[in-house]
């Protein structure tokens, strides 16, 4: 069996790969980049992870772009944005969780990436501190009053006012349920820059709130994956 054709659900061949093994990404826009086994689902290095979203995201980024990866996790979309934006582009990866940050920095180092800045914070509606509730995996963490981990929080408007970030051309946001608060904390930035937004929503209420907020700012919303907008958790927002 060719390794590029391995089905992630076919567990036995993948058990031969020890966590920590460095492998190349085998297909998709990140093909050839180095990846650490065990940092994320095998689909990432096989190239099948969120296939439609990553293809659309890659096509949306042009050379010299400024991209925000909000909920950077271990760096999959940060690496993708880095490749597409090129040496003169800028990528800002926002991630609060220590384990994710460790893998994120290792992936940037392994691939000799120089155009990604890591921001150790959870994006929300204000600068300060909050509680993070960690799930069984690093990608399940979210801000919650019931959380036990104290993390730094930031708002995009607050960072922009302090001169710590530029205006973005593209934003990818997947932050486990805090997306409405993060968008509210970026109202000025969105109104000024009108970046394209790749948004993952978590729950019906969050989707409705985010859609209403973005439409108020003049955005057109499109679902990803062929589902109706009313039920799709993956959205692309572009300013009219």
C-alpha cells in the first residue's frame, strides 16, 4: 500500500509511526512541509484534513498578504498561510495553550518559517486574563468561567490600538465557542480592513450571533461543504 493512500481510519499501518516522528505532508497545499506525528490527527500530514476548507483558504491568500490564524493550535493553517503569503507576507498565529504552542513553534522551526509571529493569547472581546477549559485534546480547549487554566486574553481592536498588529487581509478563526466575543472585540478592525473571514462556529446560538454581527458590518456569508447557511458550522464571510 502506498503511504499516500493510507486511510486514516485504517489504524494498523499508522501505528507503526511513533509520536514525535517527523514526516512530510503528502498532499494538498502543504505538500512537502515537515510535520510531527502525534501533534494532531494523521489527516494533517496525509493532506486530507479539512480538505475543502484548506483549499479555499489557500486560494484566498495572495503574496504579501497579512493573515491572522486565530486558534492557531499546532500550526496547520499558520504554515499554509505562511507558504501562500510568501517572504514578504505576514502571519500572526494566536494560541493560548502551552502544548499547542510547543508544537506550533516546533513546526515553524522544522520548516524554517520566518514570516509567522506567535501571539500567546486567547482572542476575545478585551485584553486581560481569562479561564481556559481544556478538553481531552488540545483542539477542544475553550474560554469558560468553569476553566482551570488562567490564560492571557486579547482583543484584536486592543492590539491594533497598541500598534502590536497590523490590519489583516484574511482571518481564519476556530476557537471553540468564543467566536462571537472575538468578533465583537474586532469591530473597529473589521470595519476598517474588511478582511475575508474563514469562521468555524460552535453551536446554533453562536452561528446566529456571528452571522447577524457580520451582516450588520456589511459582510456576505457563504457556507462551506454544501450545507445550507442555517446549519453549516463552516462559513466564509466576504465584505460586499
